[in-house]
C-alpha cells in the first residue's frame, strides 16, 4: 500500500507521491524554533512529529533532505533583546544551542540543514526584489516593503489556499506590520520592516533602506534556497497555517509563478492536564522542566508519539508515568529476547509443537509479521495508535512464547531484527546510561562525594531522593550507575 497523508492544501487524504521522477528524493521543510526561549512541550510535539515523518519516509526507502530553519530575528526576539540588553547573536545563540540539545534529548534525528535567518539576509532581499520587480510588493511611505494581496490576485494567483478566506474581508491597500495577526485582520503584510528606534542594533542595509526582514519571508527564502522553488513536504504546527504558511505560499508562488509545496502537513495542538498551556495556570512545561522532574527524553518522546498527529493531545504527568510503564514492558520483553537469541539453538526450545505454531512467523519477524502490520498502520495517514497496538500485541505474543519456552534462538534473533527495523521509525530504542537526566547524574556524583567524606546521612538522603524520582543506584565494574526502577 502506498503512503497516504492528509494534505492541508486539499483538505483531504492523498497518496504521497514524490516530485522526483525517480521517486527517490524528498525535499522536506519544517518551520523550526523562534529562538527567544526554551522549547515548551507543545513545540516538542511538532518536532517529534516531524521526526516521525522523516524517519518513516526513510524507512520506506526514500532519501529525505530535511531543512529546519532557525528564526533568529523577529518581533518577539527584538523585544527580548531590548529587555535583556544583550546582543542579538548572544541572546539567540543560547536558545539555539538549547533547542538542538532538546532535539537530541527527544532522540530526533538532526536536520540536514539548519539555516539561520540572519545568515540569509541577502537571499531574503533578493526574493523581495523579485516580488517588487513583478509588481506584487511595494515600498510604503515608512520605508517598509509590503506584499500586495490585490496585485498577487490580479496576477491570477489565489490568496487563501490553506485557509478559506472571505473575499469581502480582504481590504485592498490595508496593511499589517506585525508578524502575527488573525484571519479577520488579513491585509498586505510586511516583507521588509524599515528600521525603527526600538530595533536597536538589529538592522541590515537593503535597496529600501536599513531594516530587517518580516518573519514569513524568511521561511520562503531559506526553503527555496536549499530545496528549490518547488518541493515535496512542508510541515509545522497548526498554529502556523495562518498567516505564516499562507504568506509563505503567496511570497514563493508570487516570486516564481509556480507551485511552491506539494504537500502540507500540520500537527495539532497540545493541551496540558486538559487545558491550554499557560504560565498562569501552572501547566506550562518546557522540556527541561520535565527532565528536572525526573522524566527522560525517551518517556516524553514516547508519550508525544502515542496520539495521532491531527488529534489534539492531552499531555499529562499521569501520561508520563504511563509511558514509563509501557516502555518498561517493551524493555523487559527485549531484554528477554536478547537472552533467548544468545542461547544455543540445539536445545529443545523451538522444536516443541505448540498451539498456533503455523502462525509463528507472522507473530515475530517475517515479512507478513510485525513490520508489515506496522507499515500498514503508518501508511494510513500515520496511524500511530494502530502501530503501537501492533507493537503491544507483538510484545504479548513474544512474552507468551518465552514463557512457554517455545522460541528458539533464531526466532528470537528474527524478532529482535523486526523490532530494530520498526524502532528506526519509533526511535525509542532501549534505555541506556546516556538517557539519565544530567541533573540525576549530578546527584549521583554528589552521593559519591558524600560517601567519600563518610557523610552517610547525606549519601542515604540522595539515594532516597533518586528513588523517589524512579531511579536506583547499581554498582557496576565501572562504578555506580543509575538504573530505572
Ligand atoms: Zn516558517
């Protein structure tokens, strides 16, 4: 079966067909972070979703080029730079580094390109110049350059491909300078913003005078620069559909006169403890907040991956505890499988007849088994819940056969190979010491130090604290290590 994905552009589920005539190469762009703060759990959902899409396309044998931009200049950043009295680069560098560390913590594969807006000012200016030359963009009295929706439409193109817009609400000639605005206030939007005193040192020269780019043009310029004027897949959170992605289409198609993106994918919102995340409600979590509570990137990734990407997901701390239990179940099964795979094949296991033996292959690793059922689920618009259903059915079947002692070493190895194949998509692997949150490793070190100075009371208190966070200390030849309870 071919991969089917919902396309926001057609508002329907469509076959995913690569633009590449050879059917091999895929250009994929995901709107990356605006680096003015640490990534919150809602952002994490989008990036884990993008990673799932990329990994699944690769699993299907496609060669993906993933571009994830870094928005390091926009209205919000400039405001924060002003408030914190730092330089733009110093301010954004800190959050950019943190962001890519967070991606690693969530076991997201590194994007192939991570362009920064400020490193592409010349490309952005060139794109705006093209739009000005085509008469679709114009310089206003304040020195800013705006995109003219009216001129774009009279060039025969449609504004409002991703969202339905009421033509009566389009008010020709009205302008909006802010990067974010509602559908109701749709108007000519800023491509280049003339320098104002509040911008401080953040400005570049341009043919229209000193200023800085608008947010939307950044993504058009960087995506087309790296992936070409037309590419396969553009992805982001659903909050970016309007105006950001609608404006990206308008700018790109206005400049090139050809279709911009074939397939638009949007991930749904996330609620936390049943409500919209907000600092005042106390349900606003960055990834780092959750790590400090003792959860791992692996648990958070798993939980974020349990819901279909188009469903609003209710993220809860209880859900994280559930993720821990579910992962422990998988880990236990895998560890027993490894043990079984290491045993010599000559023992009687595997030669016993047992009920359902004729289905043995489909239960473990053969082509009609786990991998095939997993693929069928994900081909269906990435139906991840069905895919997890298959994983846990498989775990139950494997556990039963291990308990019956009816799985031989070859079968155990085949089952492990099947798991490894699907885990190249899920990316949850198995626990390793690398996944111990840094804060907890620091506690472990503090305990060692306390023991060295014979402060056993403190050492015991730290041990109890680690235990309360779900970790025990295990002595190994390489010294003490933390292990999940
Ligand atoms: Zn973008």
